[in-house]
């Protein structure tokens, strides 16, 4: 789990928050309501998750409930991996 | 679970509660004083405030359901029992289908079939025996909410509760706002009391206040800034035209703020519907900031599912195709929404051009962002002069492009829109220098603002209910309340007093009033823009308003007069009989030649004089004739006949051939009834005549046409603009021609202005017309204060029809009778008694 978290954090920082201090991005930082994940970023993230973890994300899983924070994304990926 | 428990245990805080109630009391007062929206909104705002006061004490587990019940009660209060029972029954059937144990595809099939049946009724393909008033509200409740509800139902881990479903579909204050944001069902239920409740309530109050401010600013734009394309005569007019069109959108953002603010009062901690959209720095940014709920709805239900299906084509292709489909659907949904609200499905080139261009711009911008990234960060941004200048310039360019695009969306014609830009050729060096100075000032202000806020305004970084103190809201509420009091705002001088008086008036602007008047006789009025308030007025208008199916009263003459009323016709309207005599007058029968000792008056007028909306014996003309004869019968052998040659829709120039026709009746007097916008209406008729290649039999008119250089192949806006400088000359020519003809007929001419049922710009233009009539030699009869002491609701036929009603006609008759009998020699050319 920690592995996924750190990989995700690194990806988000490099792709969507270049130059941002890593300590500002926490596991529960809101990603959608804060504007970090807009529609394009969401699509990029989905492609990243599918390729990196070999999981299939459904369209309705692009909502806040599933990808609203790093913690939510980790839960989503883990549930897919364990299924 | 822990969170839910902590929320359930949120204690009652009396001070905060009282503070919220006091703010709501201010809001209700302001809504009343500034006539925000309509009377129904005032009622519902009281309803919501009282509802909130009770809701606060309801245990959390019952709050959703109680909100649903309150929303249903609100619907019943506003719509009445019959309409609300129809709405409740239809929604209940839909909910039964949604919540049944059927397979999802069967549910979708049934819902689609049911919607099809409703659409057949809405389109009047089959008669609907219930009240028509339910359609806009029912449509508003279901047209998008049902789509998102079904989508969430498909993917939900558990079926929503009955209380959630009821609360979602009836959602207060939907019953008074048919144009309603597309609230997402998941967000609606998940946001319910997901934070400290007093903070959620306070955000609600803040947003209602903000919404009211948007609406008040909108009114200033609506009344003072909005101009028509034909008014654009200089570069500054062009700027005013372009910006005012876009600024009129403040009405939508204002209403949406109020709506979502009201939902916060019942614990729905929803996000903003609009976020500083005038400060968008790119087209994608604009799409994300304006009507956020719409964007989210389209993303969730269409964009992501389409993208996921296409992503095997590659990221770029999938994004481009998905975006094109989303913008096409947005275009189609605009007409779909219009269908449910108005019963028509407009397909308009302006919509296609607007959404097409915006879609292309968003695609280009998206691909750019995909390649370069947005460049954002979490901490408060430190602005350098360079970054500030770049950002501010981007904001200004985006604003300018959107204004231009928006104006094209609102334009009547492509050529008319293009013709406005010719004024840019008139730019002088001093104007360019002035514009550059304003731009420099804007950059400096932008930089100072950015330093002051120390945070990004580019990212839409709203975080929900915040800890900020509500002092600003309280100050604004107190200020607006105090400034709504006449004794206070009149102390600030006439300019401020007039501006506030305007802000307090919830009436139609000059442009919309003109469009409304035009719409009495023309079906082609473009009220398909949510920017204009007129669509709401028309939404309330019954489809068969004053129509006589199969019995059109007009007889087309094929000459300059164009039409007259059919002879010896009687048709039934909802106001009673409309009967014409053997000469095609809405009047009693008269012989061709008057009997001895008869003073014969010819009345020249339009719809009011014809008696549009009143019965045969309720027209002011008929009543006046009868009253005058009654008076004469007491001491004179004379009688009076008033021959009413008016017809609905007549414009000033048409009165010339009418007067020529009237010669055969050998009148003694001509009474000319003028309307408020004589010059504009005269020019408009000449323009129509040229456009329709009607033969113009008057050399004077042909001369004006030639001077204005207008031809049939020209665009309407261009013609209107070309005729503008000749309007006064045109009316002066008409009045002089009428005077010459009257002199030849040995008739005396009386001119009177029939005042509008409410104040407006017609009062200013009326002064010019009066002066021209006086110069031409008319006797002027003043009816100026005839409606004094009555409100527009007392004397107008309806909100969508400002013709005087029965009382209005009675008042007009009283006014005319008083003036005529006060100076009979002047207005009748004789004494009343022998």
C-alpha cells in the first residue's frame, strides 16, 4: 500500500504539480475540489493507473468518491488488485 | 460512521442560530424591497426561512426526508393543489419505476417511453387535460435530474432511500426557478451534512447574498448598458454592446448562487455553480468555471464514458472526439431544455456557431494543456510582475474573445453582427491612446489584486464551507437593506437615487419591452436566450393567448396599408366578442353619410384603440362616444360619432392610407392616437416595406429611403442603422402629410398619446413626438396622468401583454372625456350645450 501511495504521490507531483513541495501533498489532500485533477488530468491519471498497475478503471470511477484523494485512489487500485 | 455520529451530535448553538435567522430576515426584506425575481420567490424565501428555523431542530436522520416534504409543500403553495397533484403523481410513477426490482434496461425503457408520452403532450401533439403550468416546472425537475439519477442508480452500491429521492426531485426552490442548475445526485446525497452545520448554513447565507448582488448588478447592465446592434455607432458603443451581452449572464450566475445557497440552509454542502468566470485565463478555464454543474454533468455522463470507449485510439484522438460529442450534445440539450420549458425545439444557427467555435477553442486549449501542463501549485502563489502581466493579459484576451463569441450567439443576423465592427475604422489616435492607458491601469490593478489575495484565482481552488467570518455578508445585507429605503437613497442625489430606484424595479428593459411589443403581432420573436428576461415572461403566456383559431381578423390589401380588419366579422376570444361592422371597423354600424347635426370623428390608432383584450362594449372609444352623446343629449341637438379605423399592429405610416380611406365618411375631426415609440415604429414600418418590396406611393417617403440608401437586399440591422438618422425627419414628414390631408378634408386634427401601462423609455421619446405633432398643427390632448394611482398589475392584461385591460380602457375613457368636455371647442370644434 505504501508503495502505491508513494508512486502515486510522485506521479501527481511530477505531472500536475511541478515544482511543488512534496510535503504539501498529503494522502487526504482533495484532488478534485482543489482543481489539481481536472478532466484532462483525470484522464491522464486513469491511463497511468491502468498501465502501471494493470487494472481496468470504469468511467464512473472517475468521480470524487473514487479518486478524490490519494487515499481514495489507493483504495480503488487495491480493491481492483485484490479482486 | 464516526463522522456521521459526530454530525448527529452537533449541538444546538443558540447564538449562531439567532445570527443565521437574523441574516435570513435581512435577505427576505431585501428580496421584497428590491423585487428580486417575482412574488413567488418572495413567498418561497419566507417559506425557506421558516423551514430552516424548524429544520435546525430536526434530528439528523429525519432531515433529508423532512426537506423532501418541505419541498413538496413549497410546490403545493406555489403551484396550487391541482398542478402539484399532477406533478406529484407523475414524479411518483417515475420513482416507482426507478425503485422497482426490474432490470436496469427495463427501467430505462419504461422511463424513455413515459418521457415520450409526456413529450407528446408538451408538444401539443395530443391534448393534455391537466394545467399547462406544470410543464416548465415538471420539465425542470426531471429533464436532467432523471438522467443523473439513473446514471447513479446504475452504479450505486445501494438503492437511494425514498427520502433522498423525494428530496432530490422536488428540491426547493425549484418550483420558482425553472432554470435550475443540474445538481448531481451523488453530490446531493454525499454532501448532506458532511461538515460542521453552522458553517454550511453560513455559506448558504453568503451565497444567497452574493446571488442577490449578481442580480442587482445584472439589472444595472440590463437597464443601462444593454443596447441593440443598430445602436452601435462608435468603438465605445461596440465595446458596450460586446461586454453587456456577456455581463447579462450575471442573472444566471446570480440565480444559481441563490438556489445553491438555499440548499445549504438544509445541510447540502454543495460546491459553487460558478467560480469567477469573468476572470477565466483560457477557454478550458472558462469551461471549468462557468456553470460548473453543467460541465460536471456532461463530463460524468457523457465525456468520460465516451473517452473510455475511445481511449484505444490514443489519448489525443479520444480527447478530440469526446470533446466534439460533448459540445454537440450541449447544443442539442439547449434545445431539449427549451422544449420542456417553452414547448418548442428551436434549431438556431447562432447556437451551432457558438458551441461549435467554443468547442474548437476548448479542444485546441486542451491539447495545449495536455502537452504543456497547467503549471499549478498548492501553496499561495507569489506573483512576479512578469507572471502577473502575462496572467492579466490572458484574462483580458479570454474575456474579449468570449464577449465577441457571446455577442455572435445573441445576434439577430450574421451580416448585422459583422456590420457593427465597421465602427472600428473610426478609431482615432486619442481613443487608441486612451484604450492603452486603460489597459495599463488594468495590469497595475491586476498585479495589486494578485499581491493582495496572495493566492491563485486561476485554479478554482474552492474548498467548501470555510472558516471565514461572515462580517462581509452582514455588512452587505445591512447596506442593501438601508439603501432600499427611499428616505435614505434619495439623500445621495438624483443619480444614485435613480440608479437604486432602477435596481429596485423588476421590470423589462427597453430592448425586451420593444421585443415584447413586437411579439404581439409576430411569431418570429427570438426569445430563445436565457440572458433575456423575456423568455420567462413568454413561458407563462398560454399558448392560445388571444388567438382566434381559423378566424384571423386581418384582410390583406396588398398595398402600402398592408391590411385592414375583415368586414362584418365576429369572433370569440377569451375576453368576449370581437365584432367588426360593414366597413371593417371594430365598432357599431354607421351609414356612409352622417345624419344632420352629427359631428363625425375618425379615430386612427393601433391595437389599444381597437380594444385588444376587451369586449366589444368595453373599448374606450365606444364608451367615450356613448358618454359624450349622453352629455350632449341633455342640452344639445348634436350627436357625435367616433368611427374607429384602428387595427392591431398598425404603425404610424399606415395611418396615411387609412386616412385616405376615411375620406368617404366625410369626417369633421381626426383623432390620431400615438404610442410611445412613434419614431421607431415609423422607421420600422418603412424598413419592412422596403424589405418586402412593397410599392411606396409617397414621394416624400421614397426620398427618405433614397437618402438612407436602404435596399431590399440589405440586412435588417444594417437597414435599421441606416434609417436611424432619419427617424425624426420621417415622423415630421408623416405628421405634416396628415395635417395637409386633414386640411384638404376640412377636418381638425387632434393628437393624443396613449400612455404605456408602466413607465419606460417611451416617456422620453414621447416628448419628441408631441413636439413634432404640435409643430405640424395638431391640437394636443394630454392623457399623461390617466393611470395615476394604479399599478401595472391593475391595468395591464397580463405580465406578457401590456395592453390595457377593462379598467385601463375605462381610465382612458375618463381621461379623454374630462379633457374633451373641459375644452370642447378645442377638441370638438363646438360647444357642448346650445
